[in-house]
């Protein structure tokens, strides 16, 4: 199939960017979206042009690196997948596809389609960890954890930190990400030691990084490649209100 | 900064303010709608005037009115502040946004719907609240509140404005009702479907009853 790509090109964080049109011919429907970009980039390199910069790593939907905003949706039109798992059969011959970087004040553009998502790392550093005593690891079954809690914690922990929630949200809010990280630890006994401090510090860091507030539109949940539920945001709200009322 | 200020000015705290004031405004709508629905008894406004008279002179109601006005102002100011600050969080906008793929248009348009409601409210308060509280037209016995309604809704322009106001209210509530519960952390597989259902019913029923009032009066069904 033959496609026209409208790709956002921007030299660095401080320069002005603009859209550039590229014709890509002979695209196989079995290619992933990233492989289609590889084809384009090979051509650009051969022609002496600068290739389009984009983030990618595992290319099997688990690392959370790929981050393209395709035709008005993060990770493109399909639900529950990352850009690397989006295949060209989801498009038609002759389509024009607009590809933009994640747009958020807290995610400055590094180059072209690659953005700096270290704001997420700083939210995690603020409280997304548990205390572990030194010494031998204790017996795996020493801490009883209910199956329902384990499942809920696992569902929250499925967040790969790709930032699609921020990209989809009209307020560029990071509440789905932060709430998933708070939830996965709040639900488990290992997370109880820092529970109060965690909610307060992670929310404060989220605000400091310049993410927006939540309007509960549900766009984040709908676009999340890992199906992280809005229930996590409600849990984060409970954790936060409880924390500010009880912390010393 | 004290912990209270810090909490209430955080992104979560500001949403909590929206939720709490929003729910108190929802509670007010129930009372307002119930009293105004007395006009449907079609008794020349007799029952409605009596209820309005009670509301105007009951001490508890008058004190609550101050709280209501404060809640309304806080909801408006906090909403505008949130809208402004949220808007700044994406300085460079997307060229293509496929919002309908992931959310409802009214959940993304709460600021617009709220602004339409504000315009409606200014006119609505001028029509009835200002006349009954700050002039002696009603208290001096020149007219009853019911007669004032009949006069206002004889003109088709306020009728259209009120219907548009009710439509904005319906969509504002359709998102706002269940959203307030989510913001307060009340999301549970047992109760959330009920809250969503109740919210949808409330958002349709209350504005429908309100919209029926100017229409029925304009068409002369209620005299």
C-alpha cells in the first residue's frame, strides 16, 4: 500500500517545529507502524536527510517506549495496543496519516516524535517504592495476600508508563499513571510502610511537574494500551485525602 | 502554606472543591425543582406562591441561601481557574484530535456548558431572584411570584433562553453527577453502576421538568 505521512519534525526542544509530508510506497500490511517508519528512515538516510527520531525499544508492547500520536489518538486507532503492535493492516491504501509527538508541558520534545518522559521517573522517585529490610529474603508465603488484592495490584502494575494517558487527556493529566503506581503498592502489605507519605508526595510531585487536573472524561482509560482502570484514580483520591487528614 | 491550603490548592483538592460544591448545587436543584413544580397543579399559582412565601421567610432557608450562593461562586471561580490552568498544560495543541474515540463531547466541554449556564443564570437571577429579594414588587404585594413568571414567559425570547439553559444543565449534570462521586473516591463495582444510572436519570428528569415550565406557561397550559 501507498501512504502519505504528515510527520511533526522538530530539531530540538528550543526550535520551532512543523509538519512535513512524506510519501511511503510499497508498505506491507503486515508491517508494524514502527517498521513502516524504519522503511521511511532508511530512505531518508540514503537520500542524505535526517531520519525521523522516535522512541522505541522492545517492540513487543511491554516496554512503554513508543509514543506516537497517530491520527488524533495515542498509539493510533486500535484499542489496547502500543504503536509497535499497531499493524499497517489497520490503514487503507492511499491514507494520509498524521503523526505527532505526545503534547504536554511536562513532556518536552527532545527531537521530532521523541519526548522527554522523565517527569514520570521523578513521580516514582517521590514515593513509588517500598522499604525492604536487609538480610535474607523471607519465605515467599510468609505474607498472606488475598487473591482479589493480588489481582487488583497486578492490574494496576500492568502500567508501562508510556504516557498515553497524558497524551490523550485534554488537560495533559498524569492521574491514571500516578494512581496506578500508588494503587499497586497501596493494595499490597509491602506497600503499607510508606502508604501515607506516598500518596502525598507523589501527588505533590505530579503537580510540580506541570501535569493537569482530572476532568474524569475517561479518555486515559480508553486509550491506555494496558487497560488501566479509572478505579485507580478514585483510589488515589481516597489515598490522598486520607493521607493529608492523617499525616503528622 | 498550611496543610489545608496546600491540599485545597493541589490538583486533587481543587477537583474536590468542584465535586463538593457541585453536589450541594445538585441538592439545591431538587428543592428548587420540587417547589417550582407546584405550578403544574394549575391552581393559579396558589400552592406555588405559598411555597415561595415560606422559602422567602424561613430563617433556615435564608441562611442556607447564603451557603448556596457561596457554593455557586466557589464552583464558578474554581472551575474557571481549573479550566485556565488545565489549558496551559498543553501549550502546543495537537493538529488532529479524535476526541470522540475515547470520551463524550459533554465530558470534554464542561467549561463551555458551565459558561452557557452562567449566562443563563445571570438572566434567570435577574428575572426572579433580584425582583423578589431586592425590590418590593413581590413583598409589596404588587404581584405574586407566579404572576411574575407568567409575565416573563409570555415573551418567547426568555422561553428559548431557558430551554437552552436547561439543555446545558442536562449535559453538565450528565457528566458532573457521576464525576463528583469519582473525584471523591467513591468508585466501587457495587455502587458505581447505580450512581451512573441515578445520575443519568437525574440529568434528564430535572432539566426536563424545568424546561417544561416556561414552555407550558408560554403556551398557556398553565394559568
